[in-house]
C-alpha cells in the first residue's frame, strides 16, 4: 500500500481542523444564545478541542481513497 504524499495528508489535516473549528464556533454560538455570557476559557476550549480532534481525524484519513468502485 502506498503512503499518500505529505501535501495530501497536510491538506486533510487542515480541512479536519477547519471543520472542527466550525463545529466549535457553532457550539460557542449556541451556548452564548442560551446563557447571558460565555467565559473566555469555555470559548477557547469549545473551539480548540473540536479543531484538534478534526486535525487528528484528518491525519488518519487517507486522502484519495473511497469505498466506491468506479468503473
């Protein structure tokens, strides 16, 4: 099995981090609409943790491979 080039893996990490950041921003927005104020530590954790998880998932996902069988 061939290892994908670094640029493909780096872009998958970047996309994963961006998706995680977007999820964290939505979480902070939802918490802000339900509470009067959102603490800065909570906001940093709510954005940082999903971004880190997305980057980790992006690092382990092999870009360019899918389960479909094109003919």
